[in-house]
């Protein structure tokens, strides 16, 4: 029998993934070139990411290299400063146990949970096994998380249906160093892996730096470091806190996602349960 605590831990993992842009499919890594070769979004490197530079491309697969589930990686999210005072982060190292992960944002049409999210605009998987999806929306003000649902209506592991009473603002525009906000929402009458769930979730987000991010396949200048602290306070059970750091780049969206272990207290944590990097398809 699964305990309420283990079910809550599963929700922590899912919502951390949801809160990080990982489930959001952005323009492909050719800088947003459409099928006809015309560029739909070109980075202008002005130090600000606005709503037009962080748009979802439905049906467009985005390829990442991900660390395996269940392990940890040593990371440096604090970064280093060069002689000119510029911040850099190095995520270029490859590992033998890296796994490829392709994420694609899809419309809600035909989803069993569609009616539960009248304001939802797209969904995308949250886990490597593709058993759970995040439901999202966007406007000129922000990108929002509407909730979480299992891919199947009646999976063997039990149904999940978490609907926020008000959408959680994952990214508020314009994104610029120094911008910060907190978004809180509640869940009533929810279901998590077949078990009842209710509680209050708080996302504290800050864009606190811009610098260069080195990946195995690419180098991105003027990437924004986005720190998010997710606090889950169930109606019954212990509050759990998880930290994450995401690096976003104009028109490409999420290029790196790093998630801490539950209960982490250091913003510059060095042990990560997940490291996900944009990769060459």
C-alpha cells in the first residue's frame, strides 16, 4: 500500500518538472525556422525575453539529453566568472548513462481530461515513461501551469488528476535579471496515483543572472538563469520543498533544466536528481 508521503513525493517530482519549462515545446534548434525555411523567431540578444520569444510550437519535437531516473549528478549552478566579470556555466560533459528524451507539446483535443481544463491550451509529458502530462496555457503576461493528469484515464498505477483552482504563473514576461514573483494555488478534490489529494502549492521564481551556457552541441550567450523553489503543502502530510534551476534563451526556450533533491536548502545546490540539456536531434 502506497503511503500518503510516497504519493506526495511523486507529486513533488512531477510538479518540479512541470515548473521548469521542460514540458514546453519551443521552436526547433535551427532558431525557429519553419517548414518553408522562414525564421519565425530570431534572438535579438537584448537581455530580455518577452512573450514573442517564448512561444510553444505544437507538434514540434524537441530533443534533450537527460540524466537517468533514480541517480544523482554533481552540478555547478552557481557558475564561474571570467576576467571580464561575465558568468559562464559548463554543461558540456557527456556521460555514459545519458538518455535521449524527445518532448512534443500537443493540443488537448481528444484527451480524457480535456473538460477538466477549459483554459488549457496544450499538454506535454512530464516523465521519461510518458505516463503523466502537464497542462499549460499562455498569454502576453505569462506561461501558466493549469495542472497535471495521467496520460491514461485508468492506468495500472492509478489515475492522476490535479487541477489548480487558479493557474500557476511559471514565467512572467518580460523575463529580465532582477524580475521575481511568487504564484500560489490550491488543489481540492484531486487524485494522485489513485489516492485523494488536496493542498496548496507555491512557486517562487526569480530571473537572477544572464551569462554563457556551454552544452555538448551548442554554446548560448545571454542565457537567463531562472531559479524556482516549489513548496508543496498537502492538507494531510508534510510540506516538501524542491529547488530547480533552468536556463532559458531567446526563441529556444529551455536549454538546461537542473532539479535538486527534495528538502534541499541551498540555492546553489551541487547534487541534482535530474540534469536535462538541449541536444542535437
